[in-house]
């Protein structure tokens, strides 16, 4: 099976973030794995899915309401 190679814009859209965020993560040594074809940056869709799954955090507890600040008693 051949993998799809996504542009930075398409990869960002796929995981609902801005392309600038992907670029920033890459320059800081993080984010999903990227491949280069000459000057073109591409993201393999299967690796992007696997990376996103590792980053996901499950929330199993109900949200806790916090008291308003400065409201006193």
C-alpha cells in the first residue's frame, strides 16, 4: 500500500492546527516526522496519524468548576 505525502498545509489541516505550528515544532526538534524531497517538506499520512495518536491525552474525569476570583465568600 502506498502512503500519501501531505504538504505542510494539508498536514496542518488534517490535525486541525496552523501550518506555522508545524514549522515551529520542526525547528524546535519536535512534531510529527517529516520527509524532504529536495526543498519540499512532506508528511506521511500514516506517520502523522501515529504521531497524533501518541500525543492524544484521554480525559476520564469530569471538569472541575473553579470559584470565581475576587468574589469573596
